[in-house]
C-alpha cells in the first residue's frame, strides 16, 4: 500500500479515535468514499488498526513496567516475536544498547512482576538476564485493555 500525504492526513484526523468518514472527508476536501476506501485498505493491510485503548493508570490494580532483556542468542527477531506472545506483553522492541529487547508489560492484581518472571519468562529459552523498570507516571500512553479487570 502506498502511504501518501492524503493517507497520513486521514490517519491524523483519526488520532483521537474513530470519527465519521464524512467529517474526515469534509475536513480534507475529498469524497467520503475515498476516506472509507483508504481506511479499509489500511486495516486490511495491517497499516492501521482502530481499537479501544485505555490509560493504564486509570484501571485499578493495573500497572505498566518496561523490561530490558539480554539474550544468550543473536536471534533477536525470532526471540522478540516469541516473547511478544507471552501473557502481559503488549509490545516488544529489538533495540541497541545493553539490552537486546525492551518489553512493555501490563501487570495487574494477581499477576505481578513475580508471576510474570516465574510463570511466563521462565518458559523462554536463551534469556541471559532481565531488568525491570517500574513506571511511576506515564504521559500520553494508551494500551489495549485485553485483560483489564476490576
């Protein structure tokens, strides 16, 4: 899919969530069908996903930690993909520096850092070391609420 200025403008018009295609079309001076078609194509090709996100600080008992992982293997992408499917992990980045991977992990009541390490990460081979960074305060973060509970 070609990402052009109009496609970027459509995505930027939807930053705050789903809006009516008609409103976006009027704002950008294009046909409503053009906006609808572009959005559907972006969704189909995995460029755009419209989903409900929450502020993790507003969900009682929920917190976010970042975890740096040093691996024993050079297969960073393969391990990153594997770890991306682990319970609690909402994002994995293959990075430079002293860690090979940086994870964004959502913890909640009954599934804390200890459970994440002992029940989830312990099942992954080739992890040399981990370091957790507890987030006291976030700015501009919204996360999926797949496992939100109160």
